[in-house]
C-alpha cells in the first residue's frame, strides 16, 4: 500500500535539494570526488599531529607536572627502560657479553642520550644480581614510534641463553602496538554481505558502501586539519572511522530502502529519490544532528582532548549526513531503473496486499497482547545486565595490560619481580620552596613510612632553588585499586601532617591517571543531563510528542547501562575476556564510558527516529495507535535489523585489533546496538506504546491531529 498521503510536500528545501542532485548528478559527483581528493591531500599530507597529553586542569598531579616543567626542564624528555633478567646472574660471562652488546647498541643510537650501564651503578641491580634495569633518555621529545620500533626489535631479538630483555616506556609501547590492520576492511566486507542479503542486488548494495566510504575519507582527512584548532589523541581517527562507517552505511541504507519502496509503488526514479530524501533523508538529518549534539556533550567534561575527540567525531558524522542527502541522490540518478540490477535469483516476494502479515508485525501483536508482562521482563533483564556497572573502575592502560608477547610487558614483568609492581609508575612529589636550603627530609621520611610505599628517593632541589622533587615507589601497580587508595591517603592524611607537607603536590603517571578518572566520574552526570536535555528537545521537535521522547530517553539509558554492565563483566571481571582478545582483567579505560555514552545515546536515537517517524506517519494516516505501531514496526524491522547488524559488524571488528581501549569501546557499542535493536525496539517500544495508548501523542497546548483517513471519510460524505 502506498503511503503518499503521509509524505512531506515535494516543494520543500529537502525536495529541491534532492531534485537538484538527481538532475545535476554528474556535477554533484565530480564536486564530491574533487572535494574529497583536495581535503585528503591537505589532511593526510599536512594535518596536525595527535596530542596524547591528558594532563591539565587544577588537579594535584597537574600542579606537580607544572612545577616540574617550570623548574626541572632537564627532566622533560621521554625515556625508555631496559629490563634485564639473567638466570645465572648478570655477571655470568656469557650473559654479560650479551647484555653489554645491547647496552652499547642502545647508547650508540641517534635517538638516545647517554646511558649508565647497570655494571656502573649498583643501585640499578637487585641484591642477588639476577635482575637489572637501565633508564634510556630519548633525545627527541616528538620521536616517531616507527623510529623506536628497531630498538624494540633489537632488544627482543637479543633475548636467549638464559637472558631475558624487555624494553618498556610509553614510546616503546606505542612502537610495538601494531596498527588496527584489516579491521575496517573486515567491517566493510561484512556490511556488504549484510546489504546484499537485505537488498538481494549488487547495485543496491554498492550505493550505501560507496557513499559511506567517500564520506569517511573526507571526514577523516578533515579531522586532521581541524586538529590544528582542537588537538585530539591518536585513537580519535579509529573511533571516528568506526562511528562514521557505521552511521554512513546505515543512513544510506535507510534512504535506499525508502527509494526502492517508492519505486515499487510506481514512482519514477526522480520522484522516488525526492520521496526518499524528504522522508528517510529528513529522519537522517534529525538522527545525525542528535548524534552530533550528543557528541558535543563531551565538551562539558572539561577535558581538552576529549573536546577534540567530540569535535572530530562530529565532523565525520556531519560529512556522512551531507553525503546521504547530496551524493546519494546523485548516485540514485545514475542507477535509475537499474537499482535492483545484478540480483540473485530468488522466489518472488509476496505482494503487500497478501493476507499473511510480516513476522515483525505478528511479533508486535504478540507483545501488545501482554504489554505489561513484556515491559517488566525486558526492563528487568536490562537492569540485571546493567548491575555490574556499579563496580566499574576507571584507569589508563599501561604495560601490565598489554599482550604477553610484547617487549613492554616483558619489561614490566621483570621490573615487578625485581623492584616491585609499582616501579614502572612512580609517584612524583613536587613542591615550591623558598630557598635552596629548604629541608624536605621530614616529608620524605613521612612518605617512606606510609604502608603502601616500597621505597623513596632523596629530595632534589632545582637549579634556581625555587622547587624540590622526589619520587616514591608504591608496592602495588598502577591498575590496582590499592594504589588509588594510597594516593588519597598521602594527600589527605600523610602530607598535611608532615612539616611543610601541605605545599607538596603528588604527581606522576599513577596520580595523573587517578585524577583523570575521578574528574571524569564527577563530571559524567552533568554530561548525561546535558545530552538528555538537548536530545529530548530534538526528538520532541521531530515526533511532536513529549511522551515518546521521554520513553526514548529512558529506554536508551537502560540499553546503555546494560552495555556498561556487559563491558565491566568482560573486561574488568574477565568473563570471556581472553576469548574476546583481552590479555588480562583490567579496569575500564577512563575515556571509554565517557565516549560511549554520547555515541550510544545518539546512535540509539537513530533507530528511535526511524521507527517512530514511520509509526507517526501511520498514526496520522489512520489514527489507530496499535495499528500504527504494528505497521511501523513491520515496515522498519527488516531495515533496522540490517542497520544494526552492520553497526555490530563494524564495532565488533575492533576486537580483531590490538589497542585494548579501542577494543573496549568497540565491544561496548556492539553490545549496546544489539540490545537496542532487539530488546528495546522489538519488545519495550511496542509494549510501552501499547500501555500508553493515546497518551503517546501528548503534546502541551496542541489538539490531537485529525487522521488523514477520517478527513477523507468526512470529505466523501460531504
């Protein structure tokens, strides 16, 4: 049955845009090709470098870092750490020859500064002489990871004959982490298969893929240029590629589906393209705007780099939106009547007028018969899945959570055995002093007597006599909850009671990770409130119903909470963690839940927009809420299922990569989309809308609209 009666007027701005792009398709296609090529040349050739410094603000670790940068400039360079373990001791002649060769090669590298061999400094060797360490300064603060990789490989290759060597440090970890590899390619291939199964046509399959790839290429290149204005960390491109690829294919999928429906209703190619853009394209713009607004909610977190991530991902989504309503109608103009060409032979579909209803419609009717039971069971299931969220811990990944075959993990393991698990991430204390004669020994001794401290170093005065610093090594590693408790004990109890300790700041990688995690936890409710409020306003404007907008917000919160819970169970508790590629149990990476919420809220609203906009069309046509829900669900179930499967494939392929943080966000988002497209859309939405009845369409100050069929009947009687 045609639904022309509910189609927007063909003389609006979107209709004019679709008509122009369809008629001037060669011009539009060439503009996209040359525009993307120009942006790609500038972005990939001259784009801004990534920025991974999450420090800043007024936290204790940020103040300590600022003091060190100002008064100890000689300590600003990055360092590597060589860890050595010899089964017969480092003084064994064969072991010593092997170790000294590696030390000499590292010392001779143009990337490194002067090094001190463990044979020259007894403090670098354990009492039993089996384990040693060596700090290697890097001469270039911005050294590329590709330059460090040969040093890592040389150290790994030197292990053997009872000697184990590992090279650690942030630069070594990055150098050893391989690129994500073919994960995006696997996601695209999987999406192509899903589209082909859904459409049954190679031509129809190719249009969403081509549109999304063109948009992603332009969006990522644009991100690199935007980086000059708003810096972003190196994982931004991976996240933006995942999100852009998912929404890009999905948006094009919805439009192509509506185009094919219009063609089946007898529309000519141009009018079908106009109809698709003014219906599905209209929903795409609202859905994409919701995603962008949700992403920009990250700005209220006050994290400089997360603001960069939000803007970069928003740029990618904006480009995919523009591509969906400009490039896609142009491509539809090229295909014309051949949209279903190159089909696999299959049984002819049943006509729409057939008495047998689609499975999704029959399912909706089943849910509507027992709406309260369905809503309670689905809601309770989501709450059970969300329960682990209450035990979520946040941290930044270090060498201890890397794959076991990495040199950085070998270094961590050796140093932990010889010098304690806290050696790799010491607490760095810094204080402003009045003169070079200041005595910090009472503070150092008080810190040293603290239960969780393994050892401390003597205080060191800066050359200008205005600042002092010393280090303390915890007994526990950076991922241990006890380390966070130790930092709080030092700040709240130990330092205030020590003479002169009130002016001492606790910094270093451990303290910085703790401060960032706590700052995120404190600001997260504000971000949730902002995203909820702005998204509700947009959804009310689209569906013209306060009730449905509130329903959508609550259901989205339930699905996101369930995704958080599954993420905690897998990553933090270790349930199926090794099977999914996580080397060990670990806290959730600090930025992952912060990034997941706006992304998932926006993407969940996508499905809500596409489903409810179709339900709204049916309601305005018939005035029957129950029929509108079943009809809307039946007409969108197949396309939403395909869209969700594509999203799950794109996000799920991140598990094939090597970055544990990107794997976490990919897993969480894949789970959320799965829950949203099944439990929420197939159970909660029809059940709750059945319970609300006419109240679904409540809008303050507006009289209920008279359905189109009622109007037609009145007109016929007259």
